[in-house]
């Protein structure tokens, strides 16, 4: 079956993996990004334009760590989401 992805603009509690502490958050039109105190970036929501940073155009209701930044050894300091984009300061 096809999984239902909710991209409606309504508040929802988010269960981040491993009890991560969030130091920054930004919301785009239909996606959200958080920076953890450990400098990792997690994104979720609408991914049609690749704005989630996972190297694909997949939408997800679950927060996923952006592995490319981890692989490059980059520590995220700040994130700003635009309507269909995500800007990251490392």
C-alpha cells in the first residue's frame, strides 16, 4: 500500500529519536528543520524539491537526520527554512 503523508499545516507533537535536545528550529511552508545541541540537522515534511536534504524528493512525517552533513563531519550551527528551501550554517 501507499503510505499517507500529512502535509497539512497543523500542530503536532514530534518524537525525536534518542531524546535529542533541540537548539534551533525553523519552519518552511510545508517542512520543518531542527538543529540538535550536538550539531546535527533533522528534517521532515514535504520534500518535493529536495528541501529536506536527504538527496531525494521523498516527503516524510518522521524526523530524519541529514546524513550527508554527518558524513562530511560538519556541525550545524543554524538553520533557516524558506518556502521551498532550507539554508544551513555549518
